[in-house]
C-alpha cells in the first residue's frame, strides 16, 4: 500500500515538472529577449547622448546671447 502511494507521488512530481523541451524553448526565448533589450538600451543611450550634446550647444548659445544682451543694455 505505501509503495503505491510513493509511486503515485513520484509520478505526480514528474508530471508537475516542466519538460526539458519546454525549458529549452523558454531559455531560448529569454536569451533572445535579453539580446533584444540590450540592443534597444544601447540605441537609446546613443540617442540620449546626442540629445545631451545638442542641449549643451543650445545652452551655450543662449548663455552667449544673454551675455551679449546684458552688455548691450549696460547691466
């Protein structure tokens, strides 16, 4: 009687575990998603760097303009 319960528990445990095929496929999908996300992050960083560079140029130009206008107005 106890042997039958152990066998049933072992069988239930094996059936509850994901198959190796499923795990392999899930791993492949996750690795692909990771690679895609890393690529997206790299592209977004590049865009962010360009925006920072452009903002710095705009700020520099605005500072020059403010300085010129102050000199012009005698302040």
